[in-house]
C-alpha cells in the first residue's frame, strides 16, 4: 500500500526557542492540538492525548522517540480508546530558524500500517483534524503576548 502521509507547514514570526514552548511540553501542545496532552519531555518518555473528534472521545498513547529542543519532537503513537490500533503512527514536529522567523513542519505518517478498513478512514480523519492546527498555534502564541 502507498504511504499515507499528512504534512502541514507554516512560517511564524518568532524564534525557534519561543515556538518550542508550544512544541516541547504538554501544556504547549494542548493549546494548539486542541486536546489535553501530557508528555514526559525526554526520549522514551510517555505521550498521552485525550481528545474528541467528530463527537467521539479518544485516547492516543505513545512514546517520545526524539526530543531535541528547540529543533524536533517525534512521537510514536496509536489510538488505544475507543478501540486499540495494532500499529503505531509517527508525529514529527520540526522547528527551523529562517532569518527572523521560524518554519514549523508537522508530518504524521504510518496510516498505511493500519488494517485496510481503518487506514483510509483514519488518514482522512486526521487530515481534517490537522487542518487549522497552525491557526491554533499562532493564536496560542498571540494570546501569550497579550
């Protein structure tokens, strides 16, 4: 099966260190993921996200694979509730300075590893879920300034 990858990207008028406050902590991720996130900020640390999408509550759990402040966070995760995925997907957030701004790239991969009946549906659901994610990041950063 063809790889199913979601990629979102934005350039923000802020330093990588400032953006990292919203990437490298559960509190920061919660503000722009639109869910309740907890993360142990270290390689091997636990990641838990409690969210609602399409009227359904779900719990996503996984492990921190890369924790490199202020450059990259990578999570291996899967939905465990309401039903458990057999395989993990990977969420990678990369933060790169570009002059006085910062490019933030989010890549979510691995949906093709899920059973056929679940892979396309889940990929489409997460594609919709990630739409607008950077609008919430910019809004959260704006509120912090105010």
